[in-house]
C-alpha cells in the first residue's frame, strides 16, 4: 500500500522486453537506503517488486498485464519516473490510500498556469471517469491529488509548485499519457451496492443506508 506522496524521481537505466520476460532497471538513491529484495516500489504509481539490487539500481519484473494497463510500456532508457516505497505502519498518511494497481491511462489535454499553481486537465475513458468525483482523490502517475473539476469525459487537478517540482508532473505536457488509479473506496462501495458476489446473505448496504450514515 502507498500514499501517493512521491519520495524521489528515478531514472530508467534499462527496459527489457522479451515475450513474457520483461523487466525494468531504475537508478535511485534516497529510496534504496532500506530496500530489500521482495520489497514493493511504486513506479509512476505502478506497484512493482524489487527482484535485484545493484548499488543504486534496482530491477523489477513487469508482467504483460501491467504493460497493457499502464504507461510503463512507453518508458525507455533515460525516462524519469516517480518513485515511492510502500508505506510503513508508523508513518504519516499524507496522501490517500493508493494500491499501486493502475486502473488505466489518461491523456493530458491541457496544462495551464494559474498564479503559483498549475492546472492539468486529463481525459479518460468512461470506466475510469465514473469513479472521479469533485474533491475526491485520484493518483496520477502515483501522485496523490485532489480532483478540482470534473465532467463526463475529463477532469482537472490544481498542482502546487512543491508537488510539480518534486515529481515528474513538471515535465508533462498536452498529449502525454499518464497512469491513473481511482480511489479504491469508491470501487468497493459500488461492488457492495450491486451485491455482485457469490453469497447467500443479501447485503443491507444500499443508497438509503449510505445517505443515513453521512455518505
């Protein structure tokens, strides 16, 4: 589990694609201070498992499912990526619950300065947009952000200078593809409401129950 608070920007040293055996090697410094084999690191919001450590370089295998769902397949040597270690139980929860399981990708359609902030407007498919709510949370390339505006086909976030400068968002422009992860809570709520599971006991959770309990 992650929080969407990026710890470091890494540099891709190698991407190997060979049938079902694909991996990525990334140069990092800060996050590798306590990383061990088998640990999880979010790369542009995608949860990957460390399979090899060589000094300041870690390697992670990448499955076809991950390549198909995310933008990792477009990375190449020299690409910069957002990095975050899995959260620790005694740490501050500065962002929101981020699983590192990418729901899909979006396309940046506009980048606009607004005083000290920068607005990013991103289009996405209906399967992703249905979980995007104003003032809700979304992870963009692993960065925890608050949705400021939303329509049926796109949404906008406003990014403060610190976030832009310490993530790869500052390098993004219109036309770029980004990884998106919806708020996991919304997906579970939808599942419970639909009762879409094999169970003989009918759930008592419905829209009236949620309204009565402040949702």
